C-alpha cells in the first residue's frame, strides 16, 4: 500500500503532502498515524527551518473518513472506544502540528472541511488558492464540529466561527482572507510558487529567533496584558543575549548582511 503522506526536503524547507486524493485526503487512522510520525521526526529536526503542508488532487482534506467511523459502530460498544481513540489521535496530531518548533504553512488548493479545516487552521499560516473553500460542515449531517472548532476559533472571531459551525456553510477563500483566516491568496496555478516564496522568506530568518518567537507568540496568546508581558519579557532577554542576534544587530548598524553561525 503506498504511503498516504510524502515528505520532500529542499533548502531547509520540508514539504509534507497528503497523498490520498481518491478519498479526498481524508484523515483516516492510517493517515493520522503517518502525520503523527512525520511531525515527531520534524520536531527533532534541527535542519528544517519551515514546514509546508499541502495535498494532492482537487481538494485539500475532507476531514475524517466517515466510512471508517460508521464501520466502527459494529463493535459491541457501538464503536465508542474506537471512535474515542480516533478523535484522541486526531487531537494529538493537531496539537503536535501547532507545537512544532518550525513555522508551518498550509497550502490549500481546494476544499478544506471539518477536520481538514482544522488541519489547515492548526498551521501558523495559510496560503490558499482563490478558488479554495473552508468549512466545518458536520452540522449538516448532525455532527457539530466541536474538535475542529478549537483550531478555527483561534483563527477567526467568535461570531464568524460560530456562524460557520452552526450553518454548515462554506467560506470562500477571498472572504476567508478578508476575515483573517487566510494570510495570502493566489491564483490556483501559482499556489505552489506563492507558498514556496513565503516559506523561503521565513527560511532566511535566524532559525533560533523564529523558533523562540513562535513559542512566545503561542505562550502569550489569550493571556491578560500583565501576564503576557511577564511571559514574553524573559524570552526577549534570552533572544537579545544570543550571539547570532548580536551579530544581526551589528550587521544592521554596519549596513551589511548578517553573518550568522
């Protein structure tokens, strides 16, 4: 059986590709396990500066494999243990993606729905084709997208997020961009190049500063003002004392490119 997930590395940028277009890159247990393993490897990878998450085919990801969920119901407990373990695995993958030390970019070419929308929203940045669509449409089949909601509400305002969750409507990429869910829009035939250009920009930055910055951004998000400053000030001090940061400051003062180690 071919891998459902592939990885390619080039210039400090790792690209993970969901490679199951026949079932719309659904997050089956096997797909989630492959993602889990890939993210575990990346978390220990000091050579990778940026991670791109993309998908083959017309759609980014259709969310959970509903046939798999329905099949689990044949168990004596009506699938309770199997379904609970599947959702726990999915939650672990989403948190691992968010916790990666490297910045992550979702490159969304088509539909990203339910847990597929959750997957995109668990990345730090989203680049989307202007024809892409985002949705948390479980309500249309009687399943409120409570787990995708966690990632979605960290990207959208509460009212905008709840409207999507409660109506099951799709959010077109241009509107998603206007609401702040999507960082950059691209014509479909230029999506890979647009995503790559953003990744290359990030890859030129001092890796230690970018990793510290991502950690600080997540740590202070949602805290009260005084707690946020108390959390990030020691990190700012650590960053300022970094020898490569000293070189970056001196290079700026000397009007030359930095010579980082």
